[in-house]
C-alpha cells in the first residue's frame, strides 16, 4: 500500500512540476523592471483661466489642510484667490477688489485667510512719501473686511524666521505676527490619541 502511494505521488509530481515551472516563468516575465536611465521630468498637472488682467506676482499660503494662492494683478486693484489644494483641479474662489486711496494697492504678505496690503501715496514732496497699510480678513472672499488700518507708514521690515513684521507708522512702531490657525480636525485627532490611543500600548517594563 505504501509502495503504491509512493508511485502515485511520483507520477503526480512529474506531471505537475513542469506546469508549476511554466507558471513561475510566466509570473517572472510580467514583472516590470525599472528603466536603466530614468529621466527627470516636469509634468503639467493643472490649468485655470484668469480674467482680471496680467499677473504681477503670486503669494502661496495655507489655511488648515487647504492650500491657497493669492494672485496679484498688475492693475493693483484686484486679487484673485485660488484654491490649489488639488493642483490638478485648481478652483477660482473669488476676484477680490482691494481697497485703496489715491494710489494702487499691493499685497505685502498673506497668512491663510488674512492678508496685509499697502496703498502707496504720492505727495508733492517725494522725500515724505508714505503708505497706508491694511490688515485684510479674506475668510469670506466675497465680502473681504478691513481688520486694521495704519496710516503714514514710512518703513517696513520683515523677520521671516520668526514670522514678524515691523511697521513704522505716523503713530509709532507696530509689530505684527503672521500666524496660521491650527486645523480643528487635527486638534481633535490629537486629543483623541492622547486620551485613548496611548492607553492601547502598555508602558515599557
């Protein structure tokens, strides 16, 4: 009985081994190998049409988990707010009119939904040139609001390392701080991890 089982097993093995070897060879052929000389490339991922005239410059920023691009136009009176969270599908949120006096307005800095714009004045005496500066609230792009205004600004200095800005105005020196709000979803996730996640793992002995 044992001899018969051994003979049958040998027959099956001799019959199935070539098939298994053939399937293994087919699997090996399907594996894609990396090119010997991979090429660097710049890929086009998205496009959006702009309708407010030539662009002067871009100011990228972030609010929570979303990424935005403020587009300043050469006209000096309009800024286009673009959502570029998904680069392949950029979305124009609004064309925002900038408040200005006798001169054209210009974006100095942006931090999430807040922006700092300047409005340069051109007096009769060039040496007394000054600016009006406004902190703008763009949280509602269709209804931007002036959060604070500084007049008679003669000097501005940025400290990018600490996110500070020093503004010399007619009523003294002002120090501004660029601050991005923390995403509430991230705060809730972290709070949940601190309360419950760490208890899942016992402390090391």
